[in-house]
C-alpha cells in the first residue's frame, strides 16, 4: 500500500487485506495434498486403512500398526531427551557478573513453562504433531483476565458486618457486596435473659486479576502461514483459528455481544483432519448443536500480519481478530481489535526438514508405505493360514447324497459326513506361503528401522538382539541406530528453544511486578522488569549426558573425587556449596525435584536478618579420616624434611664444588711452583750427576791404573819369588859329579 493511505481509517480495506492473506495462506497450508497427507497419517495412526487398502468381504481385515508403533516408540525417547533434565533450556550470561541473574531467569522461565502451564503435555503434543502432521506448532502469549469468586456469610453481627464492609471499601474494587439481607433474632445475654439482635446475611463477589504467560499447543489444521514462507520469525503473515472459546468466553473478554452472537457455531466437521483425529466419534452425528447459546463454541481467527496500518510507510506487525467465515473484524471494548505486536507468537518444528521450506516431512510419511505393504503381506499370510486350516472339499456328484453338503457346512470336530460311496471326498491342499512372507516382513522391518532409527536395539524389546556381542559392538549398534533419532531430537530441541525464547520475551515485556517464587529449594524474588535481553539458549539433550544410570554414575564419580580432595586436606577446593550441588544433582537424577527435603542449602539465608539459616558446624572427627589426615600430614612432613635434606645436600654439594675449585686452583699453582723448583733441582742434580760421573770415571781410571800397577807389582813379586825359589832350589840341589 502506498505511503499516506492508512488502513486504520479504512476498515473495509483492512478486512479485505486480512481475508486475502488468509485465502492465500490457506491455498498453501490447507491445499489438497497437505490436507490429504495429514488426514491419511491420522487414519493410519488409528489403524483405518479403508480408503487405501479396503479388506475384501470374507478375507482377513488385519492391519499392521507401524505408524502408531513408530510414533509411540519415538515419543518417550524424544520427550526424555528434551525434557529429561530439570532445566529444559538454560539462558546463558550476556556479560561478566551476569551468571546469577541468568540462572534465576532460567529457573523462573522453566517454572512458568512446566508448572504454571502444562509443560509436559505441551511438549508431548508438540512432538506428536510433528511426527504425524509434518509440523508441530506452539503459541506463546500474555494473558490478562479476571476471575470472580462468590463468598457467602451468614448470621453476622453488626460489628462483624461493619468490619466486612470496611474490608470491601479498602479492597479498591477487588471486593463487592452483591447481596445483603438482615433480620431480627434473639440470643442469650450476659444476664441469662434473651435479648434481640440484628443478623446480616451477605454475599461478596471477589474479583482477581490473573496475569500469566500462556503456552498452548496448536493443532496443525488450525495454524496457517503465508505461501513460500521459510520460517515463522521472518514471514509476513500467520493465522490461528481459535475454536475452543465459547460465546460467553468472548463476551467476557470484552468482545461485542452482537457480533459474537452472529458467528456460526463451530461443530468440528469442517476440517478432514479434525474428523480423522476423532477416535471416539465425537462428530459422528455431524456435530450436534447445543441449545445453550452461551456454551456454543465459535471460531475466531487471529491474524498476525505485517502491514502499514498507520499509513506512514513503516510496516509493523499487528494482530487482527476476525470472526466466522466472512472475516468481520471483531470489536473489543468498543474498538476494533487491531493491536500492534512484537514478534510472531508461534514456534514450530518438523522432524525431517526440507531445505528452504517451512513444511517438512513427517515420520508418518516414511512409515505409511511400509504399513501398507506389511498389511497386505499380513493379510495374505492370514488368508493362507485360514485356507490351510479350512481347506476346500471336492465332492463328486455320484457320491454326494442329500445330506453331504449340509454335513460339510457344519464344522464340528469329529463330525460325520454322509456320502453314497466310500472315499468319494477329496480335500484340496492349499500350498502354505507363510514361510515366504516372513522374510519379506523382516525385510520391511529392517527398512523401517533404517528410515526411522527406531529398532529392536533402541527399544530394548528383543533379548536376543544383543546376545554374544562385545560391549564395543553393542555400543556401535546403539550409536548407529540412534543417529537418526538423535537428529530428529535435535530438530525438536530447536523448536523448544524457540518456545522458550518467546516465553522469555513475553514475560520480560508484560510482567509489571515482582513475584515471590519457590525456585531451587528456596523462595526467590523475581522481577522480570530487570531482565536483560537474551538470545543465547542452551538446550539440554539427555543423549549427550547418558541415561539416568550413566548420569548417576558420573555424579557419583564427581562425589568420590570431592571426597578424596577433602581427605587429602584440599578442602579449599571443595566448599559446602559444591558438596550441596553434588547432592542436589543426585537427588534430581533419582527423581526427587526438591533436594531441600534431604539436604540443607549452605547458602540459604534468613530474609529478615540476612544470616545463614544453616551455618557450618564442626562435625565430630571420623577416626578413619583422622588417621588418613595424620598419614597425609606425616607424609607431608616427611616430604618437607626430605626437601630440606635435598636442599641442604645441594648447598653442601655447591660449597664442596666451590672448595674443590679453590683447592684445584691452589694445587695447580703449587704444582706449577713445585714443577719449577723440581726443574731447577733436576738441572742441579743433572750437573751433580755429571760431576759425579766424571769423578767416578776418574776414580775408576785411577783404580784401573792402580789395579794395573798392583797387578804388575804382584806379577813382579811373583816373578821375583819364582826366581828366588828357583835360586833356592838350585842351591839346595845336590851336585852331581861326573
């Protein structure tokens, strides 16, 4: 629409715009193909295959319930994966020091979803709608309404009535006296005599204003989105057909009574999907109308459309409410119900997304062909068994008597068949084909498991499936079979994240007062006006932390580590708050939501005094712990002493090395000096030796000369002696005379 043209001043143009938007959205969302596939999925879920595979008369009518079995088999896994932990989602801090506030917002939003709304049923419907109808849708909005409660008071005295009247005045409209009557009566006075007094009978109407964030699962056929939309947040148009409100509800909300009374009654027979979901024939009579007009359900449509309502060229998101099929804009509190809105109030998920499309594929789309094939095989097998159990009989006309056919038609054990001749009846043998059908059924079961990820191992229904396999092989089987289911769970988690993001936005924007809420085993003051804008959410997926038994084992392992640290004297690493967190986590894993029933929070304070409610007390020492601590202390002392000895030894070694260096230097100097002296001594000794050698040689020469002279002298003496002897001999020899 061109700038300057205001829809605000042109109701007929606005009505035409929203009608055209819905018609175009209906062409996309309630097309013949989409409606047919959703309706067929619901029929297959309830075992109604009469449209696709009607049973022949006299033949087996058995049906394979694969769609129902697969959907119901997946739901426990998906719900436990997404909502198995205490916190369905967690809001992350947006800055330093924001951890406590983020935790409080996490606790409060989870509290609003699970406790103030029927969180489990919402998640159940959300998941089931996606598995069956391609897309699950949830709506989040802020609701303000008034609830009235009547209280009757009888036989009030004048004083009591005056006090009640004063209370009504002080309530500032919260209380109103809507009926009052008085009468005279008598009672026994202080003197024992009867005395008259006035009795008051009063009826008080109490009006409470309820302000609450609401979350509601929307049936797929009641939700629509513009053609070619890829996601809800960025689209330009969505709508919700509200069919659960009565005329009295709408009038009580302030809608124009004349308009509401003109809206046709909603009977539920307009939508094939609604009829297909009718499991107990609620609409078998075509939706019988009730004579109580105020209690009749009517259909109003909430349109959420981005448009230039003000005519300033700046399109914004608006909510427009119309009634019935003609699209008349309803008036609320005297004005047309056109309200500026912040964000699209819907969150959606699809189990098998189709790239760049809003509508994906459902699990039912994958299983329906298999259910059809298994149904045909099962019926064939049963028909074959019937034929084998009750074969046809060949009766020759020449042996058939007047009672033969009648006897054959009466199936009675041990019955008699009368014939004209013996051996005339021939039983026709039907070939059994069951042995051929069973392998085909097993193949289809394997095909179903490969398509959905839901099989015997994941459901734990076949005791023989994991026989004679190692732990590693079993783990591989589970990991492979869970991959598809885990992918579907992650898609569901993204939808849950969008729900909680919307819920946080709604509470932050609309809550205008603080509230005292019991969170985390203590009363906490929560004021959403102080909340920060948070876009970072963490989805808890139970498959990431294991089963309950695995989680219990993990937390127990953490507790054992804490115990070892305490026993080792490292208490500064494990405070009372950390021990309480471990105990609280174990309590929650075991299914108890409130750990305060079993353990005292060491951080809990008295709101009046600000002091700890449970100050730490020194417990009686455990002898075992004392012994362990003494052993640890002795070990520490031994280690300290050993360290001191090692340090002293190192110092001694260093001093010894320094002394050794000095001694080596002095020794080297002394050796050098000694070598120099020895060198001089050596030279002197060599000179002395040479002199001594010369003297020795001279002495030796003289000795030799002396020896020579002595020898010569001795030789001379010997010679002289010989001469003397010869002379003596000659003298003493007698002379011989001739």
